[in-house]
């Protein structure tokens, strides 16, 4: 079983930056990936960014590409989401996610609020 713990959410003004982190504990496998999803008010949960652990290959949704950057720390089993040029539309609960051993795991979510 894998546990994911997120941190770094908060309130920021439009144009500002925020860095989220997600630490994974428990059993993970060499083929796993980690990523971020978000769910804004009245919206469905959507994919934001993903990184494949072994290759560092990353993927982003169109709305954040060029503004957000996902990275990892192998020693700490931690993934980061650096968010720059934040917009009010980025306001959402951000969830850390990993898929390993054929199972999906989710963090508890961290609130990001971007004011105008």
C-alpha cells in the first residue's frame, strides 16, 4: 500500500508562484509514475502533469504548459509541482497521484487559491 502526502498549497495573487510537493511512502515499483490532478469548483477532476520515474519524461495539460513544471527527487520519493504565472482559473484542490503495481493511489488534496 502506498501513501501520498501533499503540502504547499495556499493563497496567492494572480501572477504569483507556488510550489507543491508530494511525498510517497510504502511500496512502489520501478515502473511507477507520479503526477498531479486538480478539481476546481463545480468541475470534474482533470489531469495537470505527470512524470515517469525511470525516464523523467513529463506531460502537461495544455492550460498549464509553459507555466507549470513537474520534477522529482528520487532519494525522497517526492514529486514537485512548480506553478508560475498563476491565474484565477488555476484555483482548485490539487491531488497527488501515483500508479504502481497496477493500482492507483491518491493524496488527500491541497487547496490552491489564486486571487485576482
